[in-house]
């Protein structure tokens, strides 16, 4: 047996200890090989390889007692998906406090397991001890870390010393030859999901775990019947029409997501709150063969659009065109599969909105009221709140830049007429108070119908939606304004009011109808369906949009009284926070849609992670650390490991042909347990619990991994004829589970499942689900030939996550300033190009799948483009100034390149790998010497003169920046660092002027 490994890999230590304890001889080989990219790899023979370190440990050091074996697998699952990722993150450079807390929680769990036993499972050493001990080696054998993390955990210290004192373990450590201080090689593990606590990586196998009884005889019989006959009972696939209209005799599902406002870029909270959640559900509906129409679009009318247009010096239409394309591009990258993505500034929108209003007015639910508003005589127009600025009227504030709706300094709400010294934002002329007649919808008259409708359907809504709806109806509803004195909006089709437009809250939800009209030309087929058609409306949004969808819009529809469709299933979420703060579109805080594209992390990883933290019942938080943990443990080590392992066994042992199965009772028991998970998946999906449904997908993968470890087909295939049949059945059943996972994961990770379908060699329409009787089907008939198995996911290193955390800290404006300040940093760009080039070459060498490496190629081209621009700018700089700037950047680049060279030399003896990096380092040092000579030849007077001018310019720019920040937020933590920069610039200028 051979162990292929890299230097200082604690996964290799696991294998060596297991082999020594079992008295099995292994050979260590440091070499490149084709196949899985993670190490170590245990090669038993040319046809049997283990690329999971925990699976290899179980093979080398098995447990014969099946009850203990299950416990052992569970602990190894936890070690791979929780302990190892948290330890790896904590050993990284400057780990965050939440990372340390996750590790401490894991260590306390281990310490508790050892409280009454010599080993983690009792009085006998097990594979779990080997895996956990090896993973903890960097802590238990490093004095500083042992003192930091294990000072109060006496059970771990006692257990670690006892295992480390064994001669076979000491021999394994000697063979390993590693150091507890690192750096540590990339590790692989048997990554099974910890579904008991998917929300937090700090979970453990015992946290909130429900003990489930084995399958009943009825469940086993149902599993057997489904296995033998279930596929034939699927109804014929629905023919996909270009224009989607309701179909008689089918379940017709109309899906909308809250229309995103069009004056900014959507952030991750917006994306998971509406469009991504709706897309996951729409893909699930198509998986179930429901006739599905998913529509969305940009909300384009209103004051905010006019304000944004004014800021950018363009027309509202131009602003809408610009941001429509931005939104469209972001959603395309996230693989949001709208049937139609439209907008509200269309003729269809105006026509339908005006028609509904006239009917509402005809039915007596519209009244008029006179209200006092500010009027600009110079612009000859009433001013919406955001078009008025003045001095804040609240005592103790007095901020001169307060808006007509809110003061950004004190944060309190403002009524525009109460502003002191108000002025028009357009012309700065002081407005006057003038009465204006507006139209109102009489919500009070519609309240009884609204309450009756809500009481009938609210049990189908999510908890946040019910809570908001009930809160609004705790008090009697009052009339609400329908019209505004604006120019950008749907005109009011009523004499005396034709110079006004509808309030955006009124016309925006009608956008669902107008966008459906643009998509189908027959919107009433969906929104006023014939009674013979089964049509249900599902709506997705964050909770701040709920009032418009459970009060205002339904009241309008009820007042029109023409049989329009009302929502039955309303799935609202709580809020997604960013790290330790909140996402903010106005301040630019958080990760936005275009930022996600720039990270180089595939959209499927973002979709999976956002779905797994979807704030379904309470607020949740985005965390860079958790993003990496979920990718590395749940996608890479769990799902990716099981799928690749199963298909690779089929490819190697049966030349890619699915073997003829001969299931036994134990196999049908597994199917019954899998069917439980499928049923729970369907149940949660139907109720809009997308995060919960994902948990059950991961449970299926866990069951598959455990079945493979229990059956050990690599052993059975070398035994008797009966053993070979059992081994073939195990591999065939695992391949069927891969096909099932491909189907159930399709709503979440469409790109990945597209690749997996190619490896399975099946069409999407064959991987369907029967929601009425959900169960495992034989998607792959015996003799079916699969494609070439390839890894589905790649690891995200902790260093990369820390880099991204730093990149997206602060606000968008601060990040833009930081980015612009680096445009001339040629050395950094050259270094980034070299690193990206290496990354591209490695990816191309491991896969032929263009969709995997093409995004990295595009990043490389973008870096080269920026380098060319930087070089052109550098050529226009005075040589002396260029030299001074280059000295600092070159010194920084040399330090970083020196670190890179040292790390490479410590991980490989192959000179061809690190020699190019050494040559780059020498070239940088040569350039530094030249730059220093140029800097020394600069006349001191010219330098000072140049510095004075540049500092004066920098002070003016920094002063503007500080004023803007102070005007936009009262949060001192945001603008104080910029004030400190300004003070430092002034101090430097004063010092130079004194010298002169």
C-alpha cells in the first residue's frame, strides 16, 4: 500500500497511525498523480484508492462492532466538517474572534466526550481517536497553542499524552516527519454533513439531534415498490412551451419575487430575500412537473429614481436603463432563471394601472383630500420629500443638510414642512407652503373584506409574513394617499388630477400583472383564471415588503372586485446581516451582486451558502469564515466526495456500466430512510422552507456515505460470487443516490447539477420527482453507461477568505478610493498576474471543463488590462515622483514575494516550481535598486515643492470626502478614520511649509 502525500499534512499522520496500530505496511510517496487533487491518497492497489483520509483510516483500522462503528463514523463526520475546518481557520493568519470561538466550542465537545472514558468511544481506541488526535496535533504539541486553547481542558491533555506515548504512534510521528508549527499541507477528509445544526459551524453530533427509529415494515415495503415500479408511475413530462400559459388538468404555479428598486445594485440580502429564493422554488416546481411561470422586474417609478437621476445629471429614464442592465447582469450571473424579467416603466404598466384605478374609483373606494405641501415657485412644482433640504428642526441637532423625510445626522424622521430654512434641492430656491389636492384609497371601507381574506389564507404564509400582516391589522386602517405631485410615474387618468402620478406603492405591485402581459400577451389567463384551471400564486420577499402585499395590493384587488388572483402562499424572510453589522444599500456596506462576481467563487457556491443561511424565522448573518467552511466541508468533502467516489467506483470496477442490483433487506432499509428525507424535502419545499429542505438533501448524502463505509464494496468485489454481487449492488445503489442528489440539488446549484448530469449521462427530464409520492426511483437502468467522473468542487483556502474579508470591509466608496489608489501600483499588479496565471494553469491541468477555468482566465485578462493602463499612467508621471512612489511599493512587493518563495521552498523540493518565483524576486530587487538611485538624484527643493502641491490637493479632496461622509451618516465609526487621515495630511503640509 502507498500513501501519496505532501509535506506536513496531518491527514497523512492519521493514515500512518492507523497502519501502525493495525500492523500494516505502507510506503510514503511524495509525487504528483492524476485524479483527486486533495492529499493524502491511500492506494491499496491500482483499482482501489481512498482520497478521503477518514475513509482510509476506517479501512486500515476497522471497528467490527456495528453499533460502535456508527458512532465512530458520526464522530469522524464531525471531525471532518466541524473540527478540522475550524482548526484550519484558527491556525490562519490573524483569525477572527468568531473563528476562535468556533474552535473552542469544538474542543469543549471533545473534552466532554472524554469525561468518563479513556478514549472518545469508551475504553478502546478507535478510528475516531486517530482522526481527532491527528487533527489536534498542531494544538497539543505546540506549547503556545496548547496554553491558549487547552489550559482548562484537562481531559484532552490527558488523552493526547496517553495516545502520543504509544510506541506505534511515536513511530508514525517519526515517519511523518512533520512539525506542529506548520505550515500544513492541504488535507482531505471524509466530509459528511452535520445536519443537526446546519446554521452554525460550531455544531456537534449531539446538538439538538433527534434519535429516529429504524424504518417500519410498511416503509420498507413502500421503498421496495417504489424501487421496482415508481419510475413507470411518473406522469409524462410537461411539454415546455415558449409562452407559458395555464394548462388544464395540471397544477399551475405563478411565482413572483418582490420587484427590486432600480436606483442601486442589489446586495446579498436582497438576492436571497426575493429573487434567489423564488428561483430555487421555481426550479423545484419544474422538477415536480408543475406548469410554472416565474416573473420579476425592476420597480422604476417614484421619488428615489428622480433623486438618483438628479444626482447623476441624467433623466429618470436613463437611470432606469442603466440600473436595469446592472440588475439583469447580476441575476444572470447568479443563474436566476426568470421566465421573464421586465420593468414597470412600460405602456402595459400604465394601461393596467389606470384601468384598475378607474374601476376602484367607480366602485366608490377613492376619495380626495387637501394636504399642505412645499411648492417651489421657481421650478413651478410641488416638491416631494426628498426634493427638499433644510435645517433639522429637532432640538440639539440643527444639521443644515437634513432631507424632507429624514435627518441623516440625528437619524430622526422629519416632516418636510417642519424643516427650518427649507430649500429646493434642484434650484436652492426657498419653497412655500401650498395646499394640494390628492386622491386616497379608503382602506377602512375595504378592511372587512381584507380581514376575511387574510384569515382564510395566512396559515399558508411564512411566520414573518403572518407577524407583519397581523401587526398592521391591530388597529383600524386609515385612508392612504394614491397620488403624488411628481413627473416620473404613471399619469392619473382623471380630470383635475392628470398632472399628477400614482404613488409608487400603488403601481409597483401591479407590475406583476403588466410584466406577465409583456411575457405572455395574455396576463388575465394567469391573473383572472377560468375556474377550470388550478392556478396558485406564490410570492417571495423580505419582511419590509410584506405590508404592500398583504394590505395595500390585496385591498386594491378586492376593491376592483373583478376576480383577480390573490396570493395564497406568501414566503417572507427576516433580514440577512453582514458579519457583525448590517447590509446597507445607502452606505454601500456589505457584499453586493457585482462583488460576488469579482471574488472568483462560483455562483453555485454563493447560491448554496445563501440558501443554507436563509433567514427563514429569524435574522441570520453572512460570514466569510462560514462561507469557506460550508464550501469545504458540505460541498467539497460531503456531496462532492460521495458523488465522485461512487461514480469512480462504477467507472473503475465496471467500466462505467451501472451493475445489475440484487437488493437485500438492508438495502431496502436504506431506501426507506432515504425516502423519509425525500418526503421531508418535499414537505419543506412546498411550505417555502428552502433552508430546511436543503438539510434533508445533505442527510441523503450522509446516508450514502455511511452505506458505502458499511458495505465496503472494494473488499466485497474481491471475495466470493455472493460478495461480488453485494459489492455490485452497493455501488449501483450509491450511483442511484447520486442521481437522486442530482435531482434534489438542481434547484440550489444548477451549474453543478448540469455537470453532474453529464457525468451520469442522463437528461434533466429523466431526473424528476413525484411530489404526491416522493421516493427513490431507479433513475439509472442496469447497463446504463455513465460519463467520466470529475470533482465537482474546489477548496477555498482560509487565506483567500481573509483577503476577501479585507477587500470588502468598509463602504463601497471607501473601497473605490482604495482601488483607485492602487491603479499605478505596477509591482502589485505584476505579482497578481503571476499568481493568477499559476492558478489558471493548475485548473486547466486538472479539468477540461471550460466553465470551471474560464472565469479565472477572464480575471487574468482583466488584471493584464489594468497593468497596461497602469503602465501607461506611469509613463506620464515625472520620473522623480515615479521613483519615490515605486520605492515604497517595490519594498512591499519584495517582502511579499520573499514570503511566497519561502513558503514554496518549504512545501516542495521541485526546483521547477519555485525557481520562477525566485527570478521574480531578483527582478524586483533589481528594480528597487534603480528606483532608489532615481529618488536620491531628485533635488530636495523640487521634492518639497511637489509634495506641497500634492498635499494641498489631497487635503482638499479629503476634506470633501469627510463632509460627504458626515452628511450621509451620524455613525462616527464610519467617518472618524477619514477625519484622522485629513488631520495627518494637514500636519504633514505644515511640517513641509516650516522647512521651506
